[in-house]
């Protein structure tokens, strides 16, 4: 497959309990600062788009997705209501799935409609559409360990096909209960980008993508802050965000399938002055 792009990165966001926001994450991913102490950061983000009672009820994956989606859109200076979006998660709401399975096994008549509503894989994209007032198309994508790469490829294809900016969000939460014995995802991690087919006043990076058959091993995370998050199912996004936190050129490879890689070529872009 020939390269897709270039696309331009207009907005960047990342959230984990140890990296609560891009301002904290960027220097830590460059190895220039320590991650935030776990005791000093709330376990879950609190996206301002949701009212307090909705934040209390919403599962971790929804909170993560809305936190980084809103931050990336704000960083891009984009209109959230008009942006198509791609939400990628390897497993969706694992804690909700565990709770539903336990209820079905023990007290099936007590299954909560709210929990079922939260269990569907497009819960985060649905919450985003409602909270942001967005009527643009949205995709919720799952591809197991290849979800980060496949979601990024989908977002790039949509942006180039429609010749319009796209919001890409990837994130996963922690497995619990019996699911934790067969699912290795631990902790919370999410990130987002606003990708545009044309450079704009906030475009700081140009990104090209290409599928590679029989690839070399994926690029490994380098910083201590990123390596500490490696147990999360969305950890494959970390080398890309380490590169975005840097200042030079970067060539990376993500796993996109059992024998398929996604090559990323990241180059600095100097925004044109108004």
C-alpha cells in the first residue's frame, strides 16, 4: 500500500493517572520530568463536558475518552460539533462487562439498563456526540492488540477521503474480576489527535502512514513515564506520543495485524503566520 498523507496534527491530548494532561505528559515523555505522583492525581479524569452527576455514573472509558477528546479539540481550536471522529478501544468497558456477567450469573432479573447502556462499544462516542453536540459521523473500532494502529489508519483514511479534519481517540481501562485472568489491560490510558488533510495555523507536525507486510517489531516506548504504562491495552500509542513530545523527525512502526505493520513518518511542521 502506498503512503497515506501527509496529514497534519492540529491538536494533541493524553491522560493517565500519572500523566494527567499533555502539559504534564509531554516533558515526562521526553524524559525531562517525572510523572505526577499517583497520590496527587484523581484516579479518574473529570471531563468538564459532563455534569457532575453524569461524571459519577459514567464508566472509566467514557471519562477517559471525553477528557482527551475535548482537550485535543481545544488544542486544535476546532469546532467539536462538526468533527467526524474515530474512537478505538481494544476491549471497551471491562469493569462494566464484569459487573454484568456477575449479575447475569447470580441475579439476572436485576441487570441494570444503565450498565447495559454503558457496556456497548460505542458508549464513549455516543457520550461525546451528545456532550459536544456533534452530528458528524463517528466510528467505534475494536481490533484487540491492533486497535491503536487500526483506529489511526481509519481516521487518516476518513480525513483524506472527506478532505476534512477528524478526531481520533484511543483508550482503554483496567480488566477486573475473572476477566483479569485472560485480559492483561491494567490502569487507565487514553490519547487523542485532531488530524487534518491540510496545514493550519496550529499544525506542528506532518504525519504520513503506510501499511507494511511482514514488518519489523513495533517501536518500543523509551521514556520511564511511558514504560510505566505498558500494561494498558492502549500502550501501543505511547511511542507516537513520545515522538510528538519531541522536537525532531521520527519514524515509527505500530503493529496493525499478526503480519502487518503501520509505518508512521512524523516530521515537524512550521505553521504559516497569519
